[in-house]
């Protein structure tokens, strides 16, 4: 098999494996509204992102009505990025907590309402690396570059599998704890119902005895 074919195969495999770690999209944001996007990021994962408002008038400065504010927060509510009334921005951090990180964007209310398009690119794990600079600094050829890229991708997926296993174990423990609590609650509910029924029977029996009906 020639080097060119191997190169193509590695490129296809690496691209397919890295798809999981890339979140690039474009969405509409109406003035006065807020839009949030979440991403499940594991502990110590490198995360980078950028966003920009699409200029409705090419060749002219972007109007003030098309400025947005944004915030990136962790599962525990810690803020990793804040921006106020900007047309674009970028962020980068290493996740100190595992879980759902939330990116929220909003715009000041205008009358009449303004709808703007926002381009948002969010990458974590292997996809967050600047592979072009890695190749330049290491002075490696194309084949070595693709192999290193594939190796880091597989390593990241391996870590992701263990992370998902840990999350699965946590969910199983939560389900078991919930089932145990539901069983205890059901048992206590039945016990209370039987106690109330017994008290009602005792009250009726006492009432009928006083009335000399029994």
C-alpha cells in the first residue's frame, strides 16, 4: 500500500474520530432574548472557542444593534468567560470540573426587534489543539503529522470511554439510591394507610357501641 493511500486512510479515520469533539454551528439570536448551548466536557480537557456576529451589511461597520453579550459557565456555576456588547470574542480554558458547561448569549432589547446570526465554534479535547503549529514546531512530515494526530485522538477517545463508564456507575448508584428511597416511602405510605384504616374502624366500633347498635 502506497504512502498516499495510507495518508488518506489516516486522514479519514482521524476526521471521523474527531467529529465527536467539534461543535461548530450558526444560530439566530433575537434582541431581548437569550440562547444557551451546553457541552459535556470531562475533567482537565482543553477547551477553545470563538463566536462572531454576522455583519448584515458587508463592507460597512457592524451596527450597534448587532452587539451581543456572552458568558461561559461551569457545572458548578464558575464563570470562565464574560463579554459585554461585543461583535466577536474567543475563549480558552482547561476544565477544572467534569460535566455540562453552558455558553449563553444575549442581546439588548431593541424596538423594533433585531434578529442577528451568530457563528459559534466550540472545540474540546483533541479538536482544541492547533495542529498546524504542532507540525511547524516539530518539523515533521505529513505522515508523522497524521500519526501523531491519530494517536492523540485515540488517546482522547480512550479517556472518554473511561469517563463515560464513571458517569454510568454514578447513574447506577443514583438509580439504586432512588429505588431504595421509593421502596421506603411506599412502605411507610402503606403503613400510614393501614394505621388510618384501623383508627377509623376503632372509631366506628366505639361509636356504634355507645349508641348500643352493636
